[in-house]
C-alpha cells in the first residue's frame, strides 16, 4: 500500500474517528497508532506507522471483516 492509497481509503471516513492498528490474527488486538515516520525500507523509501500500545481486543465483527479467524 502506498501513502496515496492509504489517504484514499481514509478520506471516506469521519475525520474525528479514533484510529487503531489491528494486529496479529492469532491474538487479535487493537493498538493505538503513534508516530508516522518516513525512512528507508527494504526496497527503498517507505512510511511507517508506529504502534503506540495495546488498547483492547479486536471486536469479532472487525476480525470477520478482515477475514481473520480467531484461535485457529
């Protein structure tokens, strides 16, 4: 995904919504997002969204939407 693709997906949402990072299908949690930085990745320039702490279990409806099955 590119920055432009991420912006495109986010621009349809309410800008006042909190943002979480969904992590690990085996133990689905929602994490808060911290800094956003630009640096050099494996294949060249890249943007990174930093995880800033675990907040709560990922709601089952979100796991389903992501096609993640819990505990399998």
